C-alpha cells in the first residue's frame, strides 16, 4: 500500500513539473527577448519542437484526450517545412537554405539600372544588407501513386546557411527511398548537388527527368559562357562539379527532348524555359483541376524581376534569352492567374503574378496553418 501511495505521489509530482515547464516556456522566451526570427534555424527548430512537446504533455496531464495523431500539428509549425495542397495532391515547400548574397545589387544587370533597383528596394523598406537574398525552396508533391521532388538543393551536411532538405523531408515523414520521381530544372549547385549523397543517388528509387540540352551543354568540350556576367574565375570548378554529379547520377538521369513533355499520368509537364541555362526547364503540375506552375530560376527576387522583367541576375548564362522567356511566362501566368511557385522567392514561395503595366508584381499567397 505504501509503495502504491509513493508511486502515485511521484506520478503527481511528475505531472506538476511538466505543467510547470509548459507554463514557464512562453515566459522564458519573453524574458530572454528571443524573437523566433532572430534565432538560428537549428535553435528555432529546437524551440518549436520543445514547445510542441510541452503543449502535448500539458494536454495529457490535464486529463484531456490525447490527439490520435499529434505529429501533423507539430509539423505545421516546423519553420522550414510548409505543407499545402495542389488540387488532390499533398505538397510541401521545404527550405534548403537562406542567406543574403554578399554582392547585393552588384549581381544585377543592366548596371545603369541599379539606382532604379535600389530606389525600389528602399521604397519597399528592404534592408541594404540583404538586398538580394537567396532562398532555396524545394517542392515535393505526393499523390496516391507518386512522391515527386523538384530539384534537390545544395546537399552536403546541414549548417546554419544550407543543407536543410534532409531534415525537412524527415519532418514531413518522407523517406528518400519513398520518392518515386525527380525533376531537375538545371545543373547549378543549389539545384543539382542534393541529388547525390556519398557518391550515389540520394533518392535511389527516383529517375531524374531533365532536358537533354542541359546534359549536352555541360558535357560539351567547351561549354559556352560567352554571354554570362558570372565570375569567370569560378567556371572551371563549376563545370567539373556538374560533370562529377552527372557521372554519380548516370544510372538515374532520364533526359527528354527540348519540347513540352507530360509525364506521370498528366501530373507533371516539363516546359523548356531556356536562358538561365541552355536546358533550363519549368514544371507545370496538374491535379484535381488545379494547375500549379514551378517558375524555377525565372526569378531570383520577388521585387526586381517582376517590376521589370528586363532586369537580370549575373547567374544567367544567356541573359537576353532569359528575359524573353521570362516575359512569355509572366504574361501567360498573369493572364491566367496561375498559382505559381518560385525556387528563389521568399519562403514558402507560393503566389501569383499580377500585371501592373508596364511591369508585374509578385503577390505572395498568405500562409495557411
Ligand atoms: Zn538557382
């Protein structure tokens, strides 16, 4: 009897201490004036999961029924994983990286338009130090038949700036093996490198669909960079890295002709969108009557490339062609009010393009929790 009483007393004390921790956490956050925005991603993730756990435990200790499956609720609060819907398909936007590009407006062309760009950024209250930030948004779409990933981020080990895709997929409950198909828009490191891990395909059961012209460009004896504003010093290394990745991924690379091609029973259409690279592609996803356009690298900024589609970033291989392509896609998406997704637009990267005449505006879709 004494033993039972002692056990009951210990249980009660445990419950009380959990309630205390749950009550104290918000106070602790306030006392240390920690705004979630000011925390590093790893600390934000830790705090989110700690808050999620404490809230769950409070429910248990107060005698309420525990949720049958509390995991999805916690997932919605993970700061680099955003779940949404495309028609009948489940979709996730997972942030793989974020950092301001050091060169800022020095990356933007034409050079003589930089004062105009600067004025626009100031008008919109943007901070000088992150005039041109790099968001890296990875789209994952799941139907009852397929789990599809669109580009794969920087790869490598997770750090404060990048490499968050792996942990994001785990939070969403998506194993690398469960991915059935992959699409690659082009071969820059923030898109391609995450497809390989330790010398092998990171998603072993997924073919990687891409345009043949993208492979041909990088494997040609002398890839033509005559039009780019990229730093030429880095080109030999970049070419070598791309070729190495193609070699590692050879068995899963599935090239397509330079034309609009629909795959996976109508779920994904590859649309050539040349300019950023020779074989750059956009992807249109269709499900349950909804159309969703992945803009990939047609925009590297949510203000600049929309205010004036003629403004380009130094990363374009063929800037003139990228402007022409952008104008075609912007005008069609604005006319049709297509829901769009940007690889480099502010996370989670979902929105629509509005024609303002003579330019356009990116209207980000509000988050839905
Ligand atoms: Zn990119």
